[in-house]
């Protein structure tokens, strides 16, 4: 048993109920209608790979609804759904053709309404993924823009521009797309001639919208209201530091920065000051709904910026409620790096009045088990996780859940799934691969459909005939990580997450907690929160004396009294007189 409080245990059917000193506040009194988001733990559902109810090999909303009791049992507070809108699926839903409907491959609006109702009945919040920076090249707006030609109102909804060169044969500027290649594509006009160019910071199938056009702002206000009126609890905002480009679209001094890093680095294309007014407007819209019924609606942004202080500007009291803190996700397995990014987050972000939104993984990143399997010098893509990868991933999970603030868990992390690094070229779907020919940054490996049960693919993911196969192939070793096996094994990743979430929920301070670093051996990161929870992580490989005497409440691995083994995290409750 990994939970070591005297007299307590766990099984596949019961959550731990540790005995903690001092007052504790339960879910009902702590997680009130307002401000629930400050310490919430949200589970990211990549709908396409969660659970297939129709037998076509693609996950869907009915599958998500079937899996809700599993997520409730795990102990999360809500779900974030990846895009399920009508889309040609060039980037699996992040190329939206209609923001107010459900793609038939995932279901329909009636099924969505049932999902929201069931989630709320279970006490789970529902967040939608909204994609405002760009839409699909099959969106009616873009089709009209192509048909109506240069100078038309429809083209002003996007970034159309004449090319450079004697005949306009060169792109308007030198920017490169994040997913590879030039950030501009030239269109054929209605008469068949080579025409204007349009901007796409990701792929040609994802034209960037022009947020300087008031019609774009107005339409997205309508989109938010459409889904809020259907009962959603908020939105995860894709590319929240995007939307606006430098008004003159000048050349960049480092045009390949985005392509090289696969990140929003070009200062002329991202993090423009005008974007903050959009988030003020969206926050005001959400507050309007909150004022009506007392339920907070959440805006959490994918804000990829250079420093925590820049991120803090997005979570000021009248802007986004929260923004994902990616600096923890990208931190190498190194005590100094972890200490620095945590300290910066608590200083810069918590200082705004928001809480830090911690995240270790998502649908764009190498899974933690594989990432942490690399040498301490940096993250890697080694498919063999060995012993270090899982041990470090378990320790990082306990660390994240102990930090003051909110947390997001990517589906499959609770199963300890490694990255699938050996998918055949012919099954890869990531546009990064198809635009660059390189496997270096592809994201298919973390999106392979989940294993639910059994010893062979499809592992309970799809209920179809033998001919129905998951949209990405599952390796044979997925059997070791199937949900049914994880539930039956009290030493599994799943039980570690569940026990950590249960203990976390019993503590009086989560989002509002304070943190103080403790003196510890050189390879140990240790802190105590204001409620007395002590968390320590041994980044080394050798055991050291524990920072608190006795057996821990919870540990990520075997942890005897008074000792903290290597690559292990543990929690204790400190005596009040020592604080």
C-alpha cells in the first residue's frame, strides 16, 4: 500500500479517508458555486481518443458520457473537452468550420446536452475548448472571402494581402508557420489568376482571423453565449496569446522562430497588447452569467509566453480567471529548475489575485513517463521509460497536487501511459509531420486511444466489430496500463492519483494556501503549506532522511518511516507548533 496512514487502506471500490490533525473542510462547504475554479482539478478529455460508443474507432461524446462515473470515482472536479465542432479534421478539430454545432463523428447537440446534464448530476464541471485565433478553410466566412475577391468585406475578416515582388509572387512578409513552412498561402481568384495571400500561423487549412474587425469580436460573443446558454461552466481558450498581429505585418528579425521551437515566439504575431481587451470583454460576459445564477464561469487560457510575469498580465482581476502554467510542464527533472519555476509562479501569478494553474501534460506534449525517463539534462522522447520515468512521473504528480492552486490532468496520465514513439509513418495524422516530414515534434504518440480493458487492441476502447480499429493503433503493451488492471492494483498510478485527490480534497487550504520552503538535503525539494501539509520530492536516486519524522500520509513509492527514497515524493502533516 502506498498510502501509509495507520489504519487506512484503499481498494478499487473505496477512497481513502485519512485521519488528519486539525480542522478540515469537505467538498460541499469548500467548493461553493463561486470561485470553485481556484483549486479545481480538471481532467482533459481528448474526445477522439477517450471512448468510442459507435464502433467506428473514433471516440465521441456518448463515450465521454459513459466514462463520467469513472472520472467521478477518480476524484476530479470537472472535464475539459477537446474541440468536437464540425471540422474537416486537418488538425483534429482545431480547424473549426462551425462553432455552434457538433461534428457528426462525435454526436450531435442532443448528445452534448445529455453529457452536460449527466456531468452536472455527478457534480462535475464542463469546460469547452474554444479556438478564436483561427478557423477552418472550410468555414463559411473563408469560403465567402475566396469567392468575393480582393477588397471585399469577407476578406477583411482574415489577413489577406497582396504579395511582394513584380507580380505579387512573394509572400507579404517572411513569417514562418509554427507547424512548418511559410505562414502565407496564395489563392486562386475567381478568374483563375494568381491572387492575394492569406496568413495562417499553423497550417493553410487554418486561416488566422482578423480580430481588428469588430464583426469577429461580435460573432465570438455570440458563440460564447450559445454554449453558456447550454449550461457549460467555462472555456479553455486555445492560443490565448494570439488573435492580434502587428498592424503593419512587418518582416520578423527571426522569421523561423515559431517553426524552430513549435511555440509562439514571433513577437510580431503573438502577445500583442490589444488582446487584453478581448479577455476583459469575455470576462465581463461570463460575469453577466454569474450574476444571473451565482455560478462562476471559468476562462482558462493557453498562454504561451516567455516569462511568468508576462503570463501574469493575462490573469489580472478583470481578464482571464486562470492561465496554464507551462513552465512546470517544460521544466527538466532538476531540483533547481523546479524550485525556480514554482517560486516565480507563486510570486508573479498568485500576486495578481488569481491562483496558479499547474499542468504536467496535455495533448501537445510527450507524456510525462517518457519525458522524465530521459537523462536529467532535459526532456526526451525515449520510448523505453525504464524505472526512472514512472517513478519521476508519480513523484511529479504528487508534487503538482500539493501545490496551492488548480491542476489539470491529461487523460491517460492517471494510468501511467508512456508515449507511443514507434507509430508507423503511414498512420501518422499530425499536420506537423505532414508539413515537415519530421517526427521530432509530432503529437500522435500522446493521442493514441485509451486502453480500458482486456489483453489486446482495441482494449475496450471501441465496441465495434472485429473490423473496427482505433483511429491510431494501440501497442500490445497497452495491456499493462488498461483501466481494469489499474483499478484492481492498489499500487497503480490510478490509485496514487485517486488517493492524492482525496487527501487534497480533505485539506482546508488549496487555492488560497501559502508555501514556505524547508531546509533539506541538496537533492530534496521540500515545502510546508499554511495548512501544515509538507511535501518533499527527492530528485536524486539515493535515499535521504525525511523532512518530517514518521510514516508519510501518502508517497509515490515505497517510503519507510523517516526516509525519503530517490525519485520519490511524499506528504506529511506537520505539527502546528512547528509552523
